[in-house]
């Protein structure tokens, strides 16, 4: 299970990369790098969804991406960063960690509700 969670921080780093790339890209090379990072972030998130609950993956992916982008803005572009900003990022990260701690394992071989009804001959 722990190895599966390593995909999400990598996806979040790629998310920060493309968000930062939007500001830095000034030519074809920069835009290609930004598109590569955007594609990589989504591919890693898709890979994580195969092993973890989609709601958790999305929340962790976006939460870490948002926190990382705020930090990158402050560090790279001198965006104003205050204690309340840090507290808000802390709340996001607490929520992300909480989701990771309380996320249940996906049920192996689970079939959708619609497929169950179809097999039983029940129409919608």
C-alpha cells in the first residue's frame, strides 16, 4: 500500500511544474515542457486511481498541487506569503494527511451497481 501512495507526491510535483510553467513559458520549448508536465501529472493521477479511491486521489492530488504552487509562487516569483497563508496551506495538508490515514482499500473485483442490476435482469 505505501508504494501506491508514492505516485501521488510525484503527480503533485508534476502539477506544480506545469502550473509554474504557465508563468515561465515564453517560447515553444517552455510550452512543450509545460505540456509534458501537465500530461505527466494526469498520467500519474490516473495510475494512482487504479489502486486508491478516486475521491482520495483527486483531493490529495489537488491539495498537494495547490500547496506546492503557492510555495513555488512565493519562492520563484516573490508572491506575498504570510502566516495566514501558511496556516491555510497547513489546513490543506492536514486534510490530505487525514484522507490518506482514513482511506479504505478498494474492494477487489467490485462490479458497478448497474452491472449487478443488469446481471439480475432488473431494468432501470
